């Protein structure tokens, strides 16, 4: 996932925003985001209106979070997390924490490291951080399980095709 400072700050039109998001979401196995979904998030107030039909880094960061978190949280709960975040952290700090924690937990869950690192400031034991970390943990486990099931299905399909008689 790109860090906040890596998100284009020139403003992206809707189609560009959707393509940009999906390029990073696809490797996670997240459902592809569509222009209609983004428009609905704006209409319902989950993200702010684009300026001159262009989406800025804040809006794109929120869209990344929505796209990942909606597999485990309702949109009302995501909005609640956004409200909590805005009271404590800037969008940049919150989004970068989200990216670091997601990568940290994915590496641990997929066995690429033997422990989960402490991300952010260790003395920050806020309810917001705990809830965000729990959300990321749930997302990580869903990504892991989806990957496991896809691997099993692929192995079964390969096994089934190997069992078929060869026509001559």
C-alpha cells in the first residue's frame, strides 16, 4: 500500500482514482472498487466531495481504508472509526499507521516473521488505536483464509484434471 506522501497530490478524477485504488487492492484479494461505489461513499458523506471533480490524498486514503475494512465492518462502524480518528490523529498519521499495521500483521499471519511488531508509539493505548488494530487483525485473517481456500481449490482442480483420462 502506498504511504500517504506517495498518494498523488495533484488530484485524480474518478476513473483515475478507481484505477489507482484497484492496483493496490488487487494483491490483497479485496473486492474491486467501482466508480459507483466511490460516488455512493461521497453521497452518503463517508468521504468529502471532490474539488473540481478531483480526489485528493485524504479522500484516497479514506477510500483505501473503506475498501479494506468493509469486509469486517459495517459502513456505520467505519464512519465511527473515522470520527474517532479525526479527534486524535491527522489523516496522514492515521493512514500511515493503517498501512504499516496491515503490512506488519500480514507478514506475521502468512508466516514471514515470527512476531507482530509494535507499530506507532508504544505508549499510545487509546481505544481508537486498539479498535483500528483489531479491525486490521480481522481483515488480515480474512485475507489469509481467502488465500488458503483459493490454494486448496486450485490444488483440487489440478488434481481433478490430472485424474482425467487422456484421449488419444
